C-alpha cells in the first residue's frame, strides 16, 4: 500500500470541524528516533529512517522534488527489506549495521497522536514534543494500491480539506520544522538538494 498524505496546521476550530461526525479510532504515544550520517545521505535524498519505539521504518519517496501538493511515500517495516533498500550487506542486526556504517540519531521526539476516520480519510492530530519546543500538526491520509492512483488521491484529499475549511498551504512536517529551528545546517542541506522548499 502507498500512503498519500497532506499536512495541515490545525487550529482548535479546525480540530472541532474535522472531528465532528468522525469516528475516533485511538490515541497513542510513541517515540521516534531519526537516523542519518554526517553527509546527510539519506535525508538529502528524501529517505527517512526512523526507529519508532523498538521497530525500524524507512520511508522512501514516490514524489519528485519539493514542489508538490501532498507527500507520497512507500513505507518499509521489514528489517531485511530496509537493509536491501539501504544496500546494507552486513549480517548483524539493523541497529548494529547502522552504527558500523556511521548512521547516528539526529532527532528524537515524542508524539501523542489522536487518530480518526471520516469517510475514506484517516485524520491524524499530533502533538509533538521535541523538548526544545512543541509542534501541533495534522495530516489527512488516503491509502492507495498503485502509483497510478496517487494523483486521484491527492485531488480527493484537497477537496476534502477545502470542504472541512482547512487552509491549503505549504506546511513543514515535524522533522523539517525541527531541523529549521534546531539544526539549520542540516535543514539548508535539504533545501540545496531540493528535498525541502524554504519558506
């Protein structure tokens, strides 16, 4: 499955409209640790390797460049598939392999997420604690089976967001916001490679 998502800065009024008549699914808290090396070889290619609680995940881009209406990523959760995607041939655990080739954590954050279902859309409302600051962000998501369905899904998300009164604008995801505020050198590297549009 392919995740197509659009991020929004959500006000209290937006939250009220979005969750009205929506089905509350769950609330959970999780800690993410994001990894890269000194040359930012993963994130500068829009590849996001994280350990969510005890499990590794790798998000690989299906979109091109920073000029896009929504994000589309393929998510790998199987350690062997993650190793293959990263061209790791070492035989240790993924955690040990990462250390050996110089991948270290660059960001740790705790997210409290409330998840809702409204029609065919999944809505995530996140409160992200970076210790230095707290970031409030929402996502509207659709899952599709094939790449050919991505454009249609983006259109549906935008239409839904307008119907809900959300502001359609560029929004920095939580890790991009963290880099802009706390690690400007890393952030500028992503701007230079076209992964991030600076605004």
